[in-house]
C-alpha cells in the first residue's frame, strides 16, 4: 500500500508525515507546527503480543481448533492495535498439540489477510515443572521432560511456525534441548519453573533469551535469597515478560522488572478466551468454573485469590503502566512493540523509521488515561479500529 500517514510522533509530540511505499515506510518527515494539526492523532508502532491464548470467546486451546477461529481472533486483535502476535498453545497431549499447530499453519497458508499478523507460534509447554505452583493451570498428566523428537513433530505440523517455546530448565538434559532449539531458530523462554539457580544459569548459557510472565507461575513461598526469580532478573541476557493488568503482579514488582530489564522489558497480554467478554460467571475447559469481575480480574469460583488467567488485552496493559506512573506512555508502548519485535528479530523493531513495515496505530489519550486507538495500519493498509 502507498500513501501518506499524518500524526504526532508518540515520543517527541512533533507533527510528522509517514510516507509509505509498498507497505513499507519510505520516509518520515517532521513538519512545522500549523493550526490545522492541533487535532492530529498520536502515531506509534503497532503492538506486538508474544503470548495470546484467546479472546472474545475464541480459544486457541479448545480443540479441534479451526482455521476460522484463528482468522477471527487475528482480525479482532488487529482492530485493537496488535499488528503482530504469537498464538499460544499450552500443555496438552501430543496429538492435540499437533492438531492445533496444524490449524494455525493452515490459517496462515490459506488466508493472506491474516498471514502477516502471526509472527509465529508460542508453545508454552509441555516441558514445564510438574510441581504445584510453578505448573500453574497446565494439566499434570501431559507435563513431561524435554523431548526433541516430539518437538520436531509439532514443528512439522506447524509448518515451521513455532518461534518461541517455554521450557523449565529443571529437567535433566534441558540445557542440551535449549541449545538445539536455539540452533533451529526457535527462541527459548524460561517459565513455569522450579529450577535451581545453577539450572537457570545453564539455561542462559545454552542461549535461553526470555522469561515467560516473570513473577507468575511460581511457588507461593520462596527462599529469601537464592531462587529462580532473582536469578532470572539478574540475567542481563534474558528479556523479562510481564502481565500488567493490576492482578497478576503488584506495581512494585512491575517497577523492578521495568528498571532492571529496561530495553528487554516486554509486556504480554497472556489473554485467555474471556478477554473482551462481559463480567460474569463462566466455565472454562481449563480452570473450570470462573468469575470475571467488572474490574477485569478473572478468578476461580469460590477462590477469589486464585487467578484463572489474564482478561486484559495488550493496549489496556500499556495504559495501565502509564496510568500507574510506572513509566511514561511512550516507554510503555515500546515495551509492547519495539522490545518484543526485537526479541523475535522482526523488522518492526526499527519503529517509525524508513525501511520498517508500515504497521502503526493512531491513538488519543482519553481523560481516564486509557489508550483510545482510533485507527490501525497494517503494511500501510488502514484497518477500522474497534474496542472490546
């Protein structure tokens, strides 16, 4: 797509024109202020979400997964400003994971309108900790040690689309598995783990690059000093993913992750199928009976302190960080766009510069501090924005 996109740079506030040629930013020109520019929207890079389980009643992990489900959820995410994302498959049986991966690959192969949205599959399991707490809601019967042949089968079903895999390095042979994944071009993330500090260090040495929803999927009580959270925070090589919905992590821990990880701090929605749904009581295939409160907290019915997943999409988490005063809005936007794009090696990591894909959002800041996304561009093509 070709054309000119006008707005204000999300970091500088200066008016600019973004010239697009063939879906790519050809040039960015800063303009002199003029009265007619007063109402121009803010322009920022499109959002990149590395962990999406579902939303609006659609679920990647309710099987059999249909390509139509993948396409429908992709379009809904795009309308909310998410121009690239990773469908996330969680722990399941070998055949079930192969079917879901195959359905996502079919959607990418047969639907050109959504193919560019999917940056790759995030496989979250089944090579996770079997311990209560770190395992989270992942079904124990399918948890198993890292298995290269099994992974290759799922990658074949996915037609090479698996780009991230979450692994607990507590298993024997985990470091060797991480090295093989990395050599094949797959990013390895540490998560749902009860690993020792030495096992975390071995995983980092084997080229693990990320921590999956750092601070969640843990024991309720940890030793004061040597434990897997401190070790991951201290590892400069690891990007730190965080869920900033006001429920999963206290603001103090979000602030610590932001300060320690800086340009390696990443926001992920980890959204489940009830994201975008009305408050009320629901029944999930994983988690059973749950309650979604008007405040957006999703918890187990009868156990309000136990979360049943995230019900807040990525643009709302960006707004949460800024509204809480943890970082300026422009830095929160980078945590949800440039930083995850850089981790995956996407050209979108260049942001609003020549040569980058014209994946942009136009937004306003409303009086309540929310991010009011009014227009979305994917490869320079304008998309009607929509709220949940």
